[in-house]
C-alpha cells in the first residue's frame, strides 16, 4: 500500500504485543499484518471497531493505527467547551476521569490508592463533612465538632 490514511475494521487483536490486524472491506477484504497503535496508554480496541490507519510507503507491513474516530457506533458520551474526559472502560461512564470548570471527578466501582494521601480541604463522605460534623454523646447530649 502506498503512503495513505485508511479507515478499516479490527479483525484480530494481540493484547500482549499491543498490535492489531485491520481488514479493508472495500479492498477485497485485504487484511494487514500485525500493526501497532500510536498510544502512550494501554486501551486496546476490540474486533469490529472502526480505526484510522496510516500506511507508510515503505511496504504493506509498515503502518500504525492512529485511533478510533467518532462514528454512529462510537459516539462521544458528552461534549462541551473546556471539558476533558477519559473513559477507562468500554462502557462510557463506568470508569472515568472528568475535569470541567475546576472540578475533577474520578469514577470507578472501587478506588484503591497505594500511598500516602494528603487533603488540604474538607472531606465529605456520605453527606458528612470531616471538618464540620458533630457527635452526640452516649448520654444524649451534644458535643463539639472536630478541633
């Protein structure tokens, strides 16, 4: 293939090697050799995902997957100016990092932090503020908040 950019569908995935094979239905179902993805992250596409591929002029073996374009089957989960969103699972919103207007949201079924955590602001869990909550004593009277 000459130096060009093509749309194709993933026909096979080698998760360990980080490569895929791409089929071009409009080219008599021609299938590429294993080609890598351009990425500094690990999130492999799946079979039948549409991808954009750059083929280099030095042979059919030379090519890289540039990414998955937005399409009817791969729509953005949301969109607005100033929004950064990274979905970490195949289902949008299942696990993600989202930043907009000074607020960062991290969503996952379970979050594990391996290391020391320092928080300079208030912490709220279940609607209860760590800085401003109060306790009742065992005799029914109130106590002061945290000091």
